[in-house]
C-alpha cells in the first residue's frame, strides 16, 4: 500500500479527529468585515493590532489581559481598537483565525520528504509567533476558543493521516483501521507541542537540525503506526527533505 502527502488529502477526516460540524460564527467571521473589502492599509493595521494583542495576551494571559492594555500597547484609544474588534473574544478569535490561515498556506505545496511539512509549519509559526503560541498553549482553556484549538489539531491530523497512505488517499472512513486514532492522537500533540517549544526556545540558526529531528520522529512513527494498524509496508523509503542545508 502506498502513502499519500497531507497536502493532497485535506478532504479526508477520521472518526476520532472530527472536523467541527459547525464553527462558531465569531470564528468564521473573525477576519471578515461587512461592506466593501478593506484597503491594504486597513489590513495592515488589523495585523498590527493582532500582533500587539497577541504579545499582550501572552504576557498577561487570555483571561487577565484587557482591551485597555492592548490599546495602550498599540498606542491607540480603545475606540480605535473596538472599531475593528467589537470585543476581546472577537480579537482573540481573529488572532487564532490568522494563525490557522498562515499554517494552511503551506499545506497546498507539494510534499518533498520527511521534515518538509514541519519546515513549512515552522515558517508559518515564526511569521505570527505570539498568535501561534497562544493557540497551542491556551486555545483549549476557554470554551469560546476551543473550536480554534480543535481546528489546529484537525489540520495536523489531516497531514499525519495522509502520510500513512502516501501517495494514495486514505480509504473511506468505514474501512479505516480501528486503532487509527490511537496512533494519531499522541503524534498530533507531539507535532504541535514540539513546534511551539522550538518557536519559543529554539535557535533559528539550528532550525534545520530541528527539522531533521522531526523528520526522524515522523519516519519512526509512520513505520510503527503501519505495524500497529497492519498496513502494507511502503514500496519505497521516502527521503528526508533537507533542501541541501545539512550534510
């Protein structure tokens, strides 16, 4: 049985990692505004406020931080902030929506080998660091934000599930192994937590060593999961993607 890259099987979902059937309206519309499309300057301003807010929320906590603190850190009045984000929850959901949007951009690119997916995720997480850390570390701590955290885990699960059957699509849900979710859940946590740890504490100069390590973990997981799930062995050993940056 051959195996498929996550970027090519986004439409498949397993029974244990469920795509939320109905996202909260606030999350769906977090980065949308009524009326005509915002100008480039307005988009830039919204991103500036989200970056500042994410930094404030990381410093003071999602529950403890206030819109007054965010406005002060941004150097604007609360009126200016509320004009774009009608509540603190709306602002937090906008931060999480932007984080997920950046992560998903890399998912449409072709898979090049072990480590490729983590490299793309690392690039996206670094581009919106505070938002990513907030989503991983604190997104499941309040019912208002759990849908965002679930969306993050669902996205990671899609990519892992796809790797098991690369380059073919996963089988229909009813035909998938009973222990599939057992094999996926711990690895989903590993991928998200390892990435958050490295974004927080890792040396960017050693990013390729981190990517290589993640690739080795991914390869070992794939083989162990295939044994657990009684899947056919892959016809070939897929390469590591180091993009020529490591010997």
